């Protein structure tokens, strides 16, 4: 939405952006330092994704991630933002049994982290959960198409909404909108199916591998910054090469320590009482 002057991004600004044809930008974040940078850059929302399972905790999937894992990470992100809207991702096993469980989990994120909204996976199957959370005054972001928490049920990282299943995707999108969500993520769906959903909904669609016709875009920041190891999804465009930046720094540091070049006098303390007096006055 790019209005850096906005004091704080609110869910109403998502609706306004769609009406005005202004794109919405999002990145994941899992800590205060990246949250500060992305917020200062004017990114509209930060998702504390259960992708932390992959990017922070080293798991192969998001399935083992718990609410207790994500709460301290979400708190860190909330502390880093002044403007961006922070969305807490509800992990696998924290909302599926029904609206009561879903609301309980949403309350935990809102009370214990200061997040501004929650996200959960599923369209028709999660509509009652979304409805209950929204009724309690908590904004919900939906997530349909490829839903990583159902990776085993879906048979891998499979593109959703191809061919005849485009109708099911649209039904999921309508269910999420009707339940009161303020936006919906479309993950790994063909661009034309995403266009159809985007035109059919009044709430903004957020692409994660959903092509160019959505109302906004989201990406896992460690993939986007070239920090992730191993394969990254085809839909990710890499904007930096942090892995090689940090590798070069670690190699140079190691060489300096091993050779004795670091630490040197400039990075050491002297037993100097005059300098100490100056420092105490400064403190
Ligand atoms: N680091 C990271 N990036 C993500 O985008 C991400 C996560 N973690 N964790 C949660 C989910 C899982 N997602 C994924 C994971 C892998 C593919 C992937 O490998 N896609 C392949 C095609 C499918 C395949 O052959 O497995 C691709 O080339 O796009 C896609 C989405 C998206 N999310
Ligand atoms: C990939 C996005 C949509 C997500 O759910 C996450 O980062 O956990
Ligand atoms: Mg997620």
C-alpha cells in the first residue's frame, strides 16, 4: 500500500488497498531485528509463520510446530514494528477440532504476544473457526490452495486449483470471505485460478505462488533473502544472497582469530584510569 505516512496498518487499509488497486506487501518474520528492517522498509504486514519450523527450528515440515514455539517469536516481531500489521500463524493441531479450540488459540496469541491478527489454514473446512474468532473481535487471515499443514493429506507440495478443482478453490475462497476474514492467502495455485478468485472476492487475495493477479504478495523472508539452505519453491524470487554474505564474514572472522589479527588493540581495553573517568562521566 506504500503509504509510509500511515501511522499503523489496520485491516481496513487492506480493504481500501483492494478498492483502489494498490498492492499489499508482506514478508514473514520471526525476530525483532528483521521485523524492524521490514517495518522501516514499508512492508505492510509481517506474518510470524509456522514456516519457523523450517526456517528457525530446522524441521522438514511445519507439523511439529506448537503454539508455545511461536509465542516468543511473535512477541519479538511485535516489539520490532511501528507500522506493519503483525499476523500470528496458528500451527497444526491448534484449531482443527472446532471453534472453541480455535478461539482459545487465537486468544493466546492476542493476549500473550500483541499480534494484530491470526491466520489459519483451510476454506470450507475452517469456516466455523474463522467465524467464531472474528465474532470475538479478532481479525483473521485465511489461507487456501496448498495448505502446508495438510502436506501429507495432499500428497506433497502439489499445486491446487488446477482443472476441475478450480471450482473447489473458489468455494473455499467464498467460505473464507463469508466467515469474515479480512484477507486470504492463495498458496501455489495457477495464475488464472487466482485471478478468478481475486475478481470474485471483495476481500484482498495475497499470493504465495498465486501469480500476478492477486491483490498482494507474501514470501518466506529467508528464501527471498537467499538464506535458506536446500531447494526453494519456484515461486520465490531471490532479492539478496545473505548465505554467501554470512559465509564470507564467518570465514574472514575465523581466519583473523586463528592468525591473531583479531582481536587487536582497537578492540581491547587498557588499564587506564583517565579513560575510565571519561567513560563514567559519559554513563
Ligand atoms: N522456507 C520455506 N518456504 C516456504 O515457502 C514454506 C516453508 N518454508 N514452510 C511452509 C510452507 C511449505 N511451502 C512449500 C515448500 C516446498 C515447496 C516446493 O518445494 N515446491 C516445488 C514443487 C513441488 C515439489 O516438487 O515438492 C517447487 O519447485 O515449487 C513449495 C512450498 C511453502 N512454505
Ligand atoms: C507461506 C506462508 C503463507 C505461511 O503460512 C508461513 O510462512 O507459515
Ligand atoms: Mg504457515
